[in-house]
């Protein structure tokens, strides 16, 4: 006779064979994020001779549904750094709070020093790598833009695995496929950065935002754009409209259910 | 003191027959010898100022700050035992951070003062601890606009449930002073430390309740008051430390910051000339022996 409570009312092992004890578990194994839920798409950025320009659209998608259309995905940190975040929006909100508390504690001492974009990128890369090592990643890819310790333009990326890389132009998400090749025409090498004006960089980013809106089904024509320079500090515009759209090319597309010539 | 030798002052949290807690009163004595601190609640911000007595020529000027930042919008300055003040500030930072993690927004000054008052009061209740040897002035600016929640990404509905009330105004400048007993009050102008009596009478002359004093004028007044209050201990050299918090559209953008160097120097210069003016009035004796500054 088995007096253990978990054996009560169950078939006897000696008669019916061993009972599958996995049915006795009161809870499921602990799981972490397997995929993002509400997502932001691409973030683009280009370095130019005096600073960096960064842009992201204002959409948060729920699967293929354009769920939130006024989402600010460029999160300013201080007057010399800003983070553009793609991927899961709730993880972005967590990161934003984390950076908020970092900024509060950094300002406890009044030494006059503040974290620059390079410091911020290092910090974020450690956070992301820690989380992926815990097998509980923050499902984002971020671009950190701003000025480094010598007030030189700084641009670098960190993703959900904690991987970091840098380039004169960067794009996350769909933009890595569609915009990056276009941006490389502007600057394919660090040595080109000195020749790029602010106007050229802004124009290239805006053009790429337009291309992304044409071809990325999870994108929006309202976007945020920020420029960080030594002189002007951080200039952020959060409700811009894509200008000069032309959908004429759509007529030439074949496929997607369209079978005949127009 | 008549109470000495009666035995009621030997342990914390013990009442004397006439209802006094002597350990708390002794803590107040510790405060009364500290450097003078002043806080002014102006119409568009708050100023904190402290007289930092230079105890050694080997101390680096401008180092060893006495005014601390708690959250972005809150500053604390205290008179009395410096380590007690540091611990007090550390507690304030923890309270502000804990409020943020719960409510995803900065702590209102009234709530912070309440929590700190409660914390200090707890140190009057047990024989195993002593009361705080500090009186702290807590100044800040509660954001007047509808403040977003930390981490908020969108603007939410423009009207209806969860919508915004157009033109709604809340917040503004706030100034509290917390004593070793744990009691705290909101003030228009607060002073503590050695020169508090002089400082208080000077603060009263400013007519702060009418809410006309601007932040910039407040900075100058605070500097002058620290200089006036220092007159009684003139033999000791001191350094003036000042910080301020303005509204979101003011010079500090709702943040607690040190008063800029040039502005501090300007205020100090004005304070010194104001003092010289007073000296001349007092000593209009024929010799005209004015004290050198």
C-alpha cells in the first residue's frame, strides 16, 4: 500500500505499470521570450563630418497589424547621445527605463562629466550580452548615435545577442537589407565621413526611409529623425512626414496575385 | 541644562516626566552648530545654498560638495553631522528610485518629504539607535505638465477615457525642511544651521508668500543671506555652494543642478558689496574703520 498522497486515486504501478509522473507537475517549465510580440522595424543612421543623423518610423506593429502609429523609437539619452531601437516594443520600454535610471544615478555626482555615446554603447552591449547569456534576451537591435569622448561622431550597433559592430552607415531590421546598400553609396568607408555634409546625410536617410516605406510592409510614412552635433547638441523631431512619395513604380510590379499587364 | 543628571537623557526614545525626548533635543544641538543652509522657494524654481566652513587649507576648493542630487528634479542640503547627512541623502535616493520603479514617474516632493520624515522619526523610537544629527532642506520642482510615464512610447488617446485634460496644471516649486524629530514642514523660505536666526529674519523680509521673487533674484538673495548669516563667525573662512531647480521651460529644464560658476561669482560679488554697504551704515563713525572683507 502506497501512502503517498500523489498515488491516491491513481492506477497501481504493480498492476498497470509505472505511472507517468510528468502529469503530476504543477507548473510548466519556465520559458523566456521566444519571439517578439509588438515590434518596431528599421532604424537608420549615417555619420557625417560634424555628427550623426539617425531616423526610425513611428510604427509599432502587432504581427502584420499596424497597431500603434505614434511610437517614439528614438530615445534621447542626453545632449550628446541618442538610441534608436528596433524589435520588441515592450523590451524597448524596459531599456528606456533602464537608461532613465542610469541617467538619474549618473547625475548624483556633479563632476561635470556625462556619459557619451561610446560609453552608452558599451553599457548597452553589456546589458544585451548578459541577457542573451541568461537565455532571456531583450529582443531588440539598437543603434547608438552621438559623440564620443573626443566629441567625434560616433555610431555603433548592438543586437539581441550582444553582438556589436560599427560602420559609417548602419541600418537595422529590414533596413539592413534595403537601406544599407543605398547608404553605402554615400559612405562605404570611414575615410569618406569627413567629406559628407549634414545636408547630404539627412537627405540620404530621408531617401532610405522612403524606400523602406515603399517596400517594407511593416513601416510607416511618419517618422522621427535626430541629428547630434557638437555645436547644436541633440536636435530631435518626432513627427515628420515622408515627402515626395511616388508610387508610379507600383504599376510595374508583377506578381502578388497580379497576373496580367495593366 | 536643568535636565542633565536626571537620567532621562541617557537613552533614546525615553520620555522625561514633562514629555520631552532629550536625545532628539541633543541632536538638534548638533544641527545648530552646522554650516548655515538656506532654501528659497521662488515663483519659477527653488534655490539651495550652504555655507561651507573651510576646516583645513589642504582641502581642495570646490570639492567635497554638500548639496546632493536625489532624483533629476530634487536636491538636498543639510546642516549637522555630515555622515548622517550622506546617509539621509542615500535613503532619499533609494526612496526616489523605488517610487520610480513602482509608479514609472518621478516622486512628488510632498511624498518624498513624507517618506523621509517617517524614516527620520523611526530613529527616535528605539534604544538601539540615535536620532539623525541633521536638519535637511529638500527642494525640487514637481513637473507642471502632464508628465509621460517612464518608458512611454506613444501619446495615448487625445480625449476621452485615459485622455488629457486641456490646460490642466499641477506641480510647481516645492521646499521642505526635515528635523531630527522627523517632523517636516513645507516652507517658502527655510534656514538651518549656525546662522539660521539671522537667515530666517532675512528670509522673512523677502515677502516670499506673495510669490513674486524670480529664480534669478532668489539666487542672489540666497548668496547674500549666507554672507549676512556668516557675519557672526567672521573669523572662519567659508565657501558658498549653491544649486537650483527651475521649471521645465526655465534655465535648468526641471533638473537640479549647480548654479553656473559665473552666476555664482556674480551673486557672491553682489553679496559682498551689500555687506560693505551695511557696514558703512552701521559704522558711520568719523574714523570710518570699515572691516576688510
